[in-house]
């Protein structure tokens, strides 16, 4: 296989240091992690290609790993080294440029509403709470995340500062969740 710069690439040089990095990561290039976070395996967050061996259920690059961090009230995202796009939740490849050079970082949970709407007929699990205010929030990192806002529609406007919080699902919400989602927390934006 040929890499992005025409070099031979067997796809195995992701985090072992053979790709020109020290394999220990961090977006600052020092190998100390910079803004990177500790991963579940105890090794520092790192830069380099994500390998199939890293894509376990606990990995931050898959939804269970993302939601495990969220349950600890940590928001994690992937920062693309190719174009600096922040991916929430983290993904093995950048949707903006296609790079597989992604570092997982802990992100600020603060941001502001860029657009919002009112949902009057939500899914049955949320019917008792209708109407709901749903917003797209631009986080301080530049990433955007959609979620429920803990405020009435009339009390929200574009530019409203918010903070991402998490809560456990209610019993009714668990009934409607997929089997693998019942332990995942629900994120809600609170006006700051």
C-alpha cells in the first residue's frame, strides 16, 4: 500500500514509532501528551495512525469508549493532524481530509448555541418532557455537537453560552435504548 506522500506503507507503523513519531503522542510533539489524555490502557494519548488493534470496545475511537469517558464527565474528541479538525466523537479517520493521523484529547465542555429548534413530538422515551429544545453547539474546541438543552425554547438564542453535562438514562429511556446503549449516559447542555 502507498502512503499519502507516496511512501510504501504496510499499515502497521501506526504507534510503534516507525512512522516518524516517538509513538508516545501528544499534539505538541514532545511525547508528553500535551493536551492528549490517558487512554484506558494507561498509555498516554498519542499521535499516529489508528490501527485495528486499537479499535476495541474500550477505545475512545468507538462509541462505547466515547460514552465511558462521558460517564466520567470527560468529553473526548479526536484532533486531526492533517487539518486540525476536531472530531466528536473521535473517529479513526478525519471526515474533513481523510487523514488517519488522529490524537484523542480531552475537550472543554463549554460552547455556544449556533442553531436550535423545538421538538414537540419526541421519541416515546422523551414524550413526558415535551416540548424539548435541541441545539447544535459549537464547543470551545471548534467541534460541533447536537444535544438537548435544559431550557425552554423561548429562553434560548443563538450565541447562548452552555456547558455540557451528563446524566444517567431514566428507566423509561432505558426501555427504548438499544441493548448496548443502556449504560451510556445522556448528554444535556445547561445554560452557563
